[in-house]
C-alpha cells in the first residue's frame, strides 16, 4: 500500500506500508514487484522491529516501525473455563495444533472448553479439524463458533488465549486478546507472535507441541498465574494506543 503526501508546490512523498511479514511478502513471485516499488519510496513502514532486516536487504532508505492500533478492552465479566482462539480457519493458523494439544489433557479438566472464532477460509482444512475433534471425542468441548460482532464480550468471558499460528504480520487478534486481560500461549518460533508474547511476563511461549500442552495445563491449574500474566498483557493497549500510533505516523510524515 502506498501513501502519497501532497502539498501545494511540494514534491509528492511516497510511503510503502508492508502490513504482513516481509519474508512472506518478498517471496520469489513478488520480489521483483516490490523491488521496483522500493525504488520510488521515500520511506517504508513495517509492523514489528524484526521485520526491518528483511526489508533492509532490498532498501537502503528510511524504514519505520509502526504497529497497529490495539483498542482497550475493559469489559468486566465473570471468567469462564474457556480457551479462546480468534483467527481465520486456514492451515497457517494451525487450529489443528490446539485440538491436538487439548486432546491430551481434556479428560483431566472436563469443565474446560476450547472456542474457535473466525470465518472458514479453507473448507478442506476446516474438515480436517472437525475430523480430529471426532477422532478425539471432543465434540462437546471443542467448538467452532464462527463470526461475531461481540468479540470483546467473548474475550472478556474467556480465561486463556491459545495462539498456535505459524506466523503473523502483527497478530492483531492476539493483541486484542491480551488487551482483554488474557494470558496467551504461542510458539517461540512463530514470527509476529513471539514479539507480542513475552515469556512468563504476559504469556507463555512453547518450544514444541509437548511444551504447548504443558503451558496450557500450567495456566489451567494456576489461576494466580493467569491473573498475573493477564494483567501484564493489558498493557499492550497502552503500547499501541491510537494516540501513539497516530503520533508515530505524524512524526514520519513531518520528517
């Protein structure tokens, strides 16, 4: 996305926004297109600090890190024994890993449920997830809930955010879950997830599926840990408040 800044009698300034992981955007079939665009850019904006190096390989000008706005979620409601994941249903989101993980512990914690929210982008993958639910006899406790206009309320009811996504451009759904005070579990190697979750501060990062299971169980059995990590997670709405993001853009334009 290009943003043109125009003023009377002034030269047009061009900014390129890369709103996903540059390593994904700069794949072979798109690399030449981006390289041509970069030649005309006065600046490039990326969402996370780790993305700078990927762009720097192809661009020597100004690269600014400006994240997405994260809205504050102060809705107060009684927490329920719900593990929530918000994201499109597609292979890169890896809903199947959460199903596999929960299958290993659900008999120990029969009062806990997993709620998946998000539209079905890849029907074949959705059917794969449904098959796993049937295989592990989880149809009463692992539910695909579809879409809702009341996501803030759903986040406020949950107790844990599980986020097994392989990679994210920013992980806005994760950030919004954190803003709602949810401790989150992700994978340590997941780009865009491992920069929002700080291990043992506002959530937990797992090294593999077995560790992911352990992290979920650790949060299920320890309410004090959930509260501590969740309270720290709420700070994300201050780090990415609309005022801070707007000021960052104004500073970039004024430069």
